[in-house]
């Protein structure tokens, strides 16, 4: 995921607001104690998500893929006073760790953390969302998009992580299912006339789609 020179990336991070004490703790402990720490949004991308959320000032956020809770806490920073974030993850093994982090945050009362299959949970949610953040199994990205689209308000955003997939999406020799489905997801966003979109080459790629019509 090193898309820019290391010294430039260091410079960018050095000129980005630092993560708070709890986020730094999550960052550190995830890298030391949890498998696949690469899945963590991390300092720079976390501040990007926080900035997006503060600009949008969402009342409702849906996150698909909690991991260790870092991105949820970053997104929660922009919630309105009565706002709520629902985050879904299938990994029961991380539940106690994540609940500990959420309980230690300023957003404990605003976060609804659910364990289970997002494909089954989402249809049961009767909410209209200002932001949906997709950062889960890549094979279901297209399915998640279609599932959440009716639940996103016009003017709301669908943000998907890992859409560059370490650059594999541009390599025609890469034919694995994850890569192929991420190409399909990116093309879907580009061709869907109901959204306007921009693909940010931030870390592993963020596709940001703004819903402009139902």
C-alpha cells in the first residue's frame, strides 16, 4: 500500500493532526496483539474519515466492518449531538476488546455495536443514513452497495475502503475474486447515474460516492 514515497508519507502524517490518546492505544495494541493489523484505518486515514464526518455532520452512520473500532471512533467524531453510529462485524473474538475501547471513548452512548452477518442485519435496520462506510469482506462490496443504497438519504455518502487493493486493480494479470470484484465495485460507482463519485488514492483507496437521486 506504499503508493507514495515513504518520506512524503512521513511528511504528510507529520502535518496531520495527531490521533488522540485512545486511538493511539488502539493503533498500538492492534499492531501488537491482533492478526492482520493492516486492516486498521490508522492515523492518516482515520483523520480523513474524521474530517469527512465533521464536514457532513451526520445524524446516522452505518459502518460495515468494525475490526478493532478505530474507524468507528473516527467517524463518530462528526456525529450531531443526538447522532448514532451502527457498526457491524462478524468477528466475535474481537468483541470484548472493541467494547472496551468503545466504553472508554466519548461516544459510548452513540455507538451501537452489533455482531453478526451484515447481509442479514442491514435489512432489519429501519434508519436513514448520512454516511455508510464499507470496510468488510470484499466479495460482498457490490451486495452491500445495493443493500444500503435505499437507506442512504439523497445527499448522503457511501464510502468504501481498500478499493485500490494494493494496486492490484490496475494489474490485468491479477484475476483473483477479490480483485475482480473490487474492479466491478469501482466501475459500478463510476457508471451509477444516481451518484457522483471520486476515488481518493489515500492509503489503500477510498471510493466516495454521494447519492444525488433515489
